[in-house]
């Protein structure tokens, strides 16, 4: 029996699965006719919902590891009342569990649409459109995991959520496929191409659902935030959206050479035994496309298990989706008319640390007792979360500021979890990675979370301030989508970000004294000096954090540990420590 963990509980907080809180037994059906097809959806009290709409042909058989194809128009009515397949991914969507088992299907390119209801006929409206790109390290997750009914209704915006190919199925750098493909098939970034294809579908069809194709905001969290930044950098996505919000995103990309042959999980390594006697590119492509999805996944996992800390090379500088010069350089030429928000959470890394036996006694399901000093935990969280802020908000915005002055930054500091008999969750979880999602969706009471966990993460004592913050964040996000300005009808003004001052708004309980604008940028040299001399950290810990810092300060991730005393530790030593710290083993 798998033991539930706090990390899983937090994950459940960020995903409302298939529960649509605004539906009831009086729901009716509605049919929308659009350019791509006729869709049967659900008419509820305050909104319409369409689930599982295909936006591309299934990427199976000879379309595996190929660019998505336009969906073929069908004159028949397509049932859009139930969610469809999620993409292939680990069955346990947490890095700490055994990933050997997979779930999902390659036939997974579907989207869902939440449309607020008003007095007009559905297609007579011109609602702003918010296009959600889900998180999950680009390895797990689905659009159906998120219920944005409350955001759609309260802000009078259409919200679209999508699936896109994940992991090895979404990012695969094989020269054999590039040699035998044409056009976009030569790309290695199939997951990103799916996101772009979904945007093209929205551009072509959303007016039939009452949406304004000329007012589209892309937004996403974690990997979804990273993909949002990649969309800004990609020439293929130009003109398909007009605003962008990256929540806990990051900039990361890999060279095609690294992804093809150097990475532990390169296409060459994963399938070396399978194709060692094949010489013709077409023969190799046909063989790899003929494998079952289970065979592909098992070969991927078997290769990963040979290494201490293998990383799937995702987001490759293929010169098609992602410019060869990289994302940072491409962001310097961002559309000057684009409105961009980028922010992170104060305690990002607590999402991983709270489940780590390195820090806690995890013998009990929900009780947490620190094994290390509080100062040690605070240092780990402070530095790792600051590194995330640098690569996820400040540096991307500084790069964009070279061409664009419509930029905003935030840091979410809300940390009013329970501090009681199960542990100090305001410290242990705090403003952890993912806690922003229930705030922007106003979803705190989901059936998937046991009542005793709800009371810890969202105690009654925090309800008033938490609801006020949720309402404000939805207003800010909605204002960006509707007006391109977060400050409409709000009292706390959100100033623009500039490279000189690096301004950000602290999002917290509006009654908290920290709520408001601050200037407190992450300075790499200063941060490294702090890490090097922090007595709350052991020497090896300083080396690991410093190594992560210099790697994440660079898009290409090649630097070695920065301190002289780190020569005492091998790369393998540090990677093993990273596994322990992040709850991977």
C-alpha cells in the first residue's frame, strides 16, 4: 500500500481533478458549431463547459514524434461533456515515488473550455480568453486537473485548459526523425508544438464560444510557467496571444547535441540496443514508431534507473520552436506590445522539502518533526527559492525589458497554514510551490483532499484573509486579461517592473504589513557569498546549493561548484545529496 505524503496533499490542493463545482442535476446540454466541428457541451447555472475537444489529430503511429496535425472537420456532433485521455505520464505524479508504472494515452491532444454565462447568446459575446498551460515538470499533469469555473465566472473571461505531450513523448531529440521529416517535423519540441497548435485552434474557433481571438492571455504554473516564457521566445507563437502570466516558471534549455547523444536520457542512450543493427533512417523511424507506448516508457525508465540524477532534456534549442541563441537572448526581442507578468512563491522549495526524510521524521502520514535545525531548513529554503526567483521572474523580465516596458513581477508570501500538533506548517509548507493555484482559482474545498488535511493547509483561522487574497489575485489576473493593466478597480496599485529597480508586489493577506510593493532583487554574487559563509549549512550542503545556483543562473547548466572547498566532493556525491534533500531517495 502506498503511503500518502504531504507533497501529494499539496499536489491535490493545486488540482481539482474532474470536479466542476458549478454543476448540478439541472445541467443541460448545449451545442456550439465552429470552424473545426460541432461540440456538445454542458450548460450549468453560471457557465458553459466543454470537455475533451480534440484540437489536433492523435499523435500516434506514424505521427509519434511528429508535429501535431490539424484535426479533421467532422460534420457529426462531437461529445464534449466528459474529459478525455491525459497524456502518457508516471502513474504516481510525484518525484518521490516509483515511476516504473505509467498511465495515460498517446491519444491525448484535447482541450477544455469554461465559458461564463450572461444574458447574451453564447456566440454574441466577446470575452477575453485565458489559456492555461498546466505544470508538472513537463512530465505529468493534464488540463482536466484544474477547475477554473470560479475564475471564469468572477472575472467574466473564457478559460481554456489543454493537454500536451509529456516527457519522452513530448520532447525527443532524434536525428533520424529530423532527417526523415519536413517542416515542423524536424523540431524536437513536440510538447511546445502542441501548445502552439492549441493556440491556433483557439484563434480559429473561440469566437464561436463567445471569445475574443484578439485578446488571448496565456498563463501557466511551474513547467506551465516555463512553457509560457518559451512561447514568448518562440517565433512560431508570435501573434497567437497578447498577454502572458508565468507563475513559478523558469528558463531552461538544452543544445540539440546534448539532447541527441550526451544526456543520460538522450535518444541515443535510450534506444541504443534497439537500433544498433539498423542503418537506414527510415527503418529506424519505422521501428521506433512501431513500439507500443508501454515499451517506449519502459525503455525510458530502464535507462533513467542507471543514473543517480537523470534529467529528461526538455526544451531544446532546435532553431525551429526555440531559437538556437536560447530563450534568454530571444526574450530580449520580446514583442514590445506584449503584457507580461512573472512571479514566484516565497517558499517554492518547501513543496519538495516537506516530504524529505533528510529534513523530517516522516513516520506519520501528516505529522512533521524536524530532524535538522530550523536554521538549516530556513537556509535551504531561502537560497533555493531565491535561485528559483532569479531564473523564473527577475532575469527573464530584465531580458524582456530591453524591448518591452509592459512588465510586472510578484512574489506570493501567503503562509497562514496551521501551526499545531501536526507541526508548524506555516514554516514547513508556507508559500510553497503550487500554493498559488488554489488562490487564482478560488478552490480550497475540494473533495479529493481529506478533511483533516484541509484543516491543516487551509485552517478556518486563515479563511478571511485567504479569501481576500484569492479575490484580489483573481482580479489582478482578470484585469491583465481584460485590460492589460492589473490596477483597474483595485486599491493596491501594482507598479511596473524595471531593470533598474526590479520592483515586485508582495501578494499576501491584504491585512499583512508585508503586502505591497518592494524592491529586493536576487544578486547572484551576493547570494553566492551568503551561501559560502552560511554557518547553518554543512560544507557539502553549501557546495550543492552553490552548484545549483551557478547552474541555474545559466541557461545551459554547465558550470561546476563555485567554491574552492568543493573539490572534496565529486559530482556523484553532490547529486546523491540532492536526491536525499529533495525526497527522491
